[in-house]
């Protein structure tokens, strides 16, 4: 499989596209007003402890309070010491405390006003603030250093057991006491000195973070995670990547400088784009971004699926559409589902959809066909960088899956909620709008003395009312004994209207609206 990374840098936005076999599978967007905060370390103040939820809310200096669940509080001695850093008795008897069983309730380890170090694991989504943990970690090129732990883990993507044992053994030999390590995939085949240098750098960096946290007054940012481009170069750029193409000379130099110290052999794949055509147009990425906001996604030969996102879950419905097949109905359905499975997986990764996802495949008669579609769907996520869990197709043709969600989907980055429909994706019909207006004037007949009105409404609604003597407004005026002047107002949304009292010369729209 060919893998390419294309980077577009402008003054107001950085966009990074990951292509697999020339197909766009990931789009990452970073803007100055919405920088990524996952991985940032803060010194926070516990504001509220909620035993009923086994959680606490912290002030870390952001607009929304951070959410800390009991399960995200480290149980190791070092982390409990951090939580009770002002408790002299605890510090003096650290070894005795270690023998005690771990705390079972959040109020045993947290209290209001307490200051603790936390790291963001999920960005704010909707009305929810960021989620944080006291299990801090510092990612490097080859390892992730975990303060307060002692365990050494190895990436599951390293499949050679002999290599796993080698890496684990040498890491245990060189890691500092009181620190755990997670060995990353790119460490495969690396020697002891390379991994030692990485751990040494991270250990030194951790000491700086601790010193800085002691000097700063909470709430405060203690450590800002590296930017989008740097993090992708650290986490994604391996020998499997065919090319990295970037249109910024400054960022190109930064990448080359970074690779000079950690992976000289990869410098040859990095290229500076100097073409006249915008880089995303040159690689045919822009048209794919344009389609990312569409609900309906076309597959092949007229088949399609529809993506609907709600606050609780995302539903995806597969349809044969215009595709009628050539042989049996079962083969037509199987072909549609197989093609859709691959494209749905791509769209989930591309749109960065997380949380609970329900995919409604077209019903299939035979179990072996359901298994084929499930395996196709599951294998399409083999390169996904987000953790996921996928259940087999149910008897109703549904696939239930969860996918790690650490930030809002790309839909929220590229769009705003519609001010007219408030995010439901639909507007009330012209018939419903006409009825609302008619009911308004019936209330005004009873509650107002005015006889002369001016109605401002969208041209489409005026057209629906009709014109001349047969218009519904003329009939309404005659029925109620009112004089209603209708004015077309294109700037008004279709589901809004304004009414003016011509005698008082004032807008009175809200005076007779129905109470919700």
C-alpha cells in the first residue's frame, strides 16, 4: 500500500491529508483559534467533587471546567503522592500507605480546593468540557514515558515475538526507576542507544515539567503539546510512508531539522512543493473535502449510504439506489454491502467520527454473506489510528461499533449549526409556515385593537399564499376584518416572519406568538 502525507500551510490554517493508495483517508485541520489541546498538561484546582458520579470538575484555566472521572485517577504510589502533595503524614509514611488497598471512592483521594497535575485526553465536545487524567504520559519518537508506573508495554503492531522480548528486556534495563514505558511501533529494529537517547530526553523533559508546575499558580498551563505537523512527523512518519509533500518552506526546514536528529534515512521522502497550482488541488484533495459535508455518499453504480450525526450516536444507512445488479437479488445486495463497507470505513476515518456508530447494511439471506461483509468492514480499519471495537452483523443487518473520540468530528471544524433549523437538518414546510401566520393573526384579532398590519415574509411563502383575490391572505383579511399588507423579504429565513402595527409604527411579531 502506498502512503503519502500532503501538507498545506497558510496564515490562518494548517491542513494535513493522509492518502492511502492515492485515496484521502484522514484530514487534520488546525486553526489558531482552535488549537488541539489533547496531551497538554495543566495544574488545576478541584472545584467540585461528585461522589454520586464518582467524578470531579476542575478549573484548569479554560472556558469550560475539566471532567476527571475516578477511573482516570492513577492508583500508583507516585500519583497518590502527587494528589496529596501537601499531606506531610502521607509523604512520611509512603511505604505503609503502599500496603493499603487502593482507594474505592473519589472522595478518598480528592477534595475541593486541591491542586493537581492533569493531562487532557479528550477535547471539549458540544456542551462538555475537556476530559482529563492524572495518568500523565510523554510521547517520544520510540517510547512513551509514563511517570509513576513501572510496567513496560510493547505496541501490538509489532508482531515478531522475539523482537517484542528484545525491546522489552533492553527497555527495562535503561528506564529510570519510578517510570513506565510503552514501546512504539517505530522502535522495531532500533538499537539500545537510540531508545536510551529517547528515554533520557523524555526523563529530562519530565523534570522540567515538574519544576515548572511547582512555580506556577493554579490554574495554569504547564506543558503545551507539540503542533499538528510535528506530532504527525513523530507518530506517523515511518519507512511505510512513500512521500511527505509540504508547501511551506519554513515548515519544510523544521521537518528536515527534526529528522536529522531522529531519522536521517527518512529525509529523502520529504519534498517541498513549489508548483503554481494549490497543493490540495494538485493532489485532487480539495474535491474530496467539498464532499465531506454531504449526508449522502455515493459508492458504485448508483448505490449510496446516508450518514446522520446526533449527539448520542452516528447512524449510517446503506441503499442499493439505482444499482439493480445482473443476477440474483442476494448477489446484488452482497456486492452493494461489500463496496459500501470499504467506503464507510474510509468516511468514518476521514470525517473523524467517534463514539457509538450504527451501520445498517442491506439485509442478506445467508450467514456466510454477512460474515464476508463483516470481515471486509473490519479489515478496512486495519490502518485506523483510533482504537475501535466492532461487533458482528446482527440478525437485523446492523453493525454496532465504537470508535475512540478525543475531539469533535471534522464536521464540527468545517461547519456551524444552521441558525434556521438549529442543527436538525430540516426546515418547517411552507404549508406549516402559512398556518403559523394565519394563527398569529387570529390571536391578534382577539388581543389587539389594531386593524392595519404589514407582514414581512420570505418570497417562497408569499408564492405559497397565492396572489390576487384567491390568495389565502386576502381570504384571511376578509374573515378577520383586517387589512394585511404583504411584503416580500428575501433576507428573512423561510421559517421566520415579521409583523408591524402600521398604526403604532412598531414591530409586534413576538406579541402574539404561540407559547412554547
